[in-house]
C-alpha cells in the first residue's frame, strides 16, 4: 500500500483480483469502499490502511480477497500482491492488528493479523466498521 | 457385537427414539381430546413397548427402565382401571419429557465415549440449530431421507443463481456479437427452461410444511390452558402449507406468543363462557394457506375479543390521538409498544414481550400482521409472509451513478414527476396521492451520496402506515432479486436490506423501505400540517381473477406482481395441464398464458378452454416470444382474445390489454 509492504498469510488468501466492478454501499462507513461480485458471492471491499487507522487509500488497482471467521473481505492494494516467503522477524509493529515486522528481500513487511483486523474492527463497536458515516464511499 | 457395531446401532436408536417420542407426544394430545379411545391407547402402548425393547438392546438401561415404568402405568389405562384425565395426560407428557432427556443423555454420552467426543470440540464456527439432542450422521435415513446441512443448500442456491445469470449474459452476447435472437435458438430456450426448473426446485429444498412446528404450539396451548383453568380445543388447518424454513423459524416465537395470547387473553374461563351463552370449551384455530407468493397464517380464537375502547383509552394516555380512527384502525394500535390486549399485565403470554415485538419480528421476515376482533366473539391475528426470503420481486431504479432495487411489496406506485400536481412546503416538494399529500425527497440525497438533483420519476414507498416519495433518475425495470445478507463483517445499515447480483455481474443494493422513510423523515423538517402518513388506502382500481400460466418462475412472479398491484386477484399455474386442472376447480375471468410450455402448450390450453362450455366466458390472452404472423394467426384460430409479444412487453401494455379484455366483458 503506497510505499509500504504488508503481508497476509497465504492460507488466508482466497484470490487476487484486478479492480473489480464496484457498487457503492450507501450509509456505510467510509472505509467500506463498496461491494463486488466474486463468482456469485457478495464481498465488501475495504480500505486497508484506513482499517489500521492510517490515511485513506487513494486508489485500488488490486484487491486481495481474504477469508475470516466473519466472512470474505476484499483488501484494497495499490500494487499487485505477490507471494513471498517472510525472512527473520526484525522487530515489533506499531499499528493495531499487526503481528510484527519481517525482512523480505531487502525490504520490510508488516504482517497483518486478519482476524484482528476484520473481527477486531467489527467487535470494537464504536470503531471503524461499526460506525456509520454520512458521506459517500467514492 | 463389537463396540463399533454397537455405536452405529445407538445412533440408529437415537433416530428411532426421536421419531417415536414425537409420535407419542402427538398421541398423548390426541388421547386428551378423544377421551378413552382404545385405538389411541393401544398405539401409545405399542410405541412405548417398542421403545423399551430397542433401548434395552443397545444397552441404555435407564431409558428402558423409564419406558418400563411408563408401560406399567399405561397398563392400568389399557385395562380400564383408570380413566383418561388431564392429570393422566400431564403425567404421560412429563414421562415423555423425561424419556427424551434420558435418551439425549445416553446417546450423547455414549457417542463421546466411543471416541467422537463431540462435547470436547469447541463449537465456534458453526452455529448449531436449536439444540438437537440427537444428531444423526449425514447419511441415508431409513425413510429415504438425506440430512443436508443448510449451508450446503444455500451454496447450491447461490450457484444455481449464478448459472442463470451467466446464461442471461450468454444470451446478451449472442445478440450483441452475432445478432442472433436467443429466444429463437431451441437449445438456448431448452437451457433456459432447465435452469428455471432447477432454480425453482432448488428453492423448494429449503421449504418445510407449517405442520413441523404446530405440535410445539399445541403443547404450549394445552399446558397453558391447564395452568389457567381454561378448556381449549386446538385445531390446525393447512398444516401441509410449505414455506421457507428460515421464514418459519423467524415466525415461531411470534406464533407461540399469539397462541399463548389467545389462551391467556382470548378464551374465557368455562363459567364465563357458559354465562355468555358459549360452549365451555374454547377453540383456537391455526389456519395456514398459500396465496400467490405469500403464505397467510391466521390464529383465531372464539374468546372475548379485544376491547377497542380500552385500546383507545390506553393509547390516549400515551398521547396518541384516536378520535379520528375507526374501530378497525384503532385496533391496529395494539402493535404499539406499551399497549396490551390484557386487562392486567401478566407474564404468561408474553414472557416479557409484547405485540410490538411480534410485529417487528414479522417485519424482519418481510411480512406484515393484521388483527380483527369482535367483542364477545373472538380475535383473529393474520401473519402474511413471503414464501421464501430468497427471491424478492424488486423495482430497479437508476439514481446517482448506480442502480438500486426497491422491494416491490413496498412500492405503491411509480410515476413521472408532473409539475402540475406537485406542491411545495418548507423546501420540500409533495405529490398528491389519493387526495393526500406525500412528501418527496431525492433518493441519492436521502442516501447521503453526492449527486445532481434528479428530475426523473417519483417512486412512492409505503412502510406501515407511512408513505414517502423518492425521486430517481429513471426506472430500469422489475426484477426478481436473489437477496443475500451482507454478512457479519459489515454493520447493520437501516436503509439496506441486502444485496443481489445483476445479470451483468454487478452487485445490486436492495434498499429497505422502512429504513429509507425513517432516514428521509429525519433528515429535514416535516411540513407541520400535512403529514405524509395515510391510514386510508386507495380502493383497488380494478377487480377480476386472472390465472397466469408460464413455466418460468420469474415471468410468473413478475406478472403476478404487476397484476396484483393493479388490483386483480391472481392465481398461478406452471403449464397448460396444471392450468386446466385449476380452471375446472374454480373458473377465472381471464387466462394469461405463455406459448411454449411442457405437457400442454398455450395454443393447446386455449383450444381446451374454448371447447369447454363452462369456460366459454373466460378471456384468453397469449403472451409469447414468437413474433411471427403465423403464430399470431394460430393463437387467434385457437380462440385467444389477445396476443402480446414478449419483446414488446411492458407493464402498461399488459395492463391495457387486460383492462380491454375484462372491460369489454363487463
């Protein structure tokens, strides 16, 4: 996302899709970018950095569809998500719903905790996903 | 017998016991109604005896011991030593409850011991259905029934829907790329038909008869009547009426509430009934029937009725003006929270919930509830719910830069915004509907989405007694939407009911009428003296009974919704043979039929109607995708009164043709 690398465990990834046809979901929180159709299943596309409390994503040419106990979700990405093996953990991470920083080649990647990112967001009640917003989602 | 063998027999026993205990429960209630009926007593005895034997074979000593004690008590009954009484039935039912608990315990414990240990597995992911003590494995049942998890059925429904959508896309491609009319390709039509059939059958797999929950209601009525000293006869009609399992489950608490209400607040004590010139025993009737794509479940009692003046005075105390309401309208106030049909508050009927909760839960099943009551004569509550939650007829509109679906059952009418009959008050515009002003807002504006003010048609929605107009950019058409829940990940949004997938693959958001009206109402000042609510409905502008014959579910439902909104009563048949059978049973004013159908086609049906003297007055309108002149001539020769081409088909055209045919006969 932007210049930063984030990682999700491969077994939690259902599919990677290129900019899906998006339908806006009125009155939803701003970090719900919309809904798209994944072979008959309706999947919400979420603003990944906004989920972690960072600034909103400018555009989303790619989407990683991840599985969670609350259902499928699309995580917006600015660059093509690629498989990679994480190297040694190099330290902790600061953002919520992350599980440490790892070396990948010459770069650093922050490992996301999908359940915490999605489940946590919906459980925390007055945070993030559970907060309706008046503004449009475009 | 090896341990494994024994285990599989115990699972079999669990299945058997479940069936026998259900039968026994039913027999016990029948016995109470019938008195000393030797046949019923013998049947009870037989069931208990068999259960005892089976339990002993698989080594469930406690179960067989309990059955044995029950058998001994029944012996006295069989020999005539003790008569059938309510106390005896009480004891019998209690013994059955005990047997059922012991069986569950025995089976659960033993299975775990053999190594499956289902109790130690944390059950986080799968929500288990209402505590089935016995869970037979998914395998073949001896009655030729396979147990299938609900999720698997839903998956099937989703895939069938997806196939139908893909098929439509292929049809569009054929037309756009190759210039071929899909309806003219037999293989394509064949596949359409098969997919339609498949879709309908798949939906049916989720349907269960109403009778699956009436025993539970009967037991509740019986137990409560015993506690309160009432005499109540329970009757069920139309128990084989089927509806979606999810809908029925959503209704079960409401029905339980209503029947308990009927015992508690409806049926009087025997002395009071006799004094009022009624038989001492009251009646509670549950009557289920299918009407079009809806199921009506009525709970009727012949008790004291609801005292409308009490409802009025309670409402007035809450600050609700009732002077302008007719008795029937005032009666509907019982669904307001805080109002009760009881003379004093008791915990019996409601278990702490009131009729407002019943109304809310019926609303959640996309249904509605009505009440009728005559003082001294009785009360009837009617729950009207869609057969299935899966397919929802919708009006699709364009607003902002996307499409939205509005549930057809909430749409009162849709029309162009004629400047002539709009009024303005406090920066809101209103249109006149049936002599009442209805406030209009922009749909996208209400949804909080950026847009330019729309100048298109206005769609009037109704929820409860409230009406509100929403201006959109354009009407797109009517569509049956397979509505899905948005899942647990997203918060509940008041204005969104769910979403479906368009044939072109885009997600279609289905809006919720009551949430929309609520939001529109809150987002601006209301005109002080012209509330948009109207308890007065327009009289149906048209009347007559129409039989719609088409093998495609979607087409049938679409026509049904168009005709019903125009005020006609509609019956349905899926081919010519079925239509003829329906017509012989009860004639109609007009038959609207497709041409290509299995068994008996539209031309054959028309000829059969014309050759039947009793149906000489029935008008026949053929609706076909065949545009050739030969076909039109053939339809006329067969005796049809009108012929409409499907590709030229629109709502107005259909209604005009129907009006002409019915009007000219008038």
